[in-house]
C-alpha cells in the first residue's frame, strides 16, 4: 500500500521560513517524479515544484528564488524549503508521486503565513 505523509506545515509570519517533508512508502521512490502542489480556499490545486528521478527541478514562477525542492532517495523523502514566505503562499500543500500514468497524493499539510 502506498503512503505519502507530509509534515512541517504550520503558522509563520511573512518573511519567515518553513521546511516541508514528505515520506513515501510502498513505491520505488527513486524512479518517481516527486512534487509539491498547493490549494488555497476557493482556488484550484496548483503546481509548486517538481523534482524528477534525474533530480531535474521545475518551479512555479510565483515561488522561483524562494522555494527549493530536494529529495533523499535513501530516506524515500522529498523536501520543500520555503523562504521569504508571503501571505499568498497560504494553502494546503500536497505531496505528489508520479510515474508513467501512476499518480499518488498525500493528505496535505496546512501552511499559513500571517502578514
């Protein structure tokens, strides 16, 4: 059974930092493209960042230069370092694992940035 478990969310002031983690089990982690997505109230879920099995990264324009995605294949974990947080970054952040047509999601972790 596949599990993606996010952690590290919380409440932070604008300009602060948080580090999200997503621990995966039940998959061959190293071959999956891992990603972080977010969904704010009333909005659609949107891409934040992805990291391929090759470690190639992709970021939404809104987070470039502030967020960094990384992975540790030995720990089956993907991270999202979020710096210079803004109130508009407030959302539920979801971990995603994707390989071919296979797609798994975590339950999400809330990030709230106060102004």
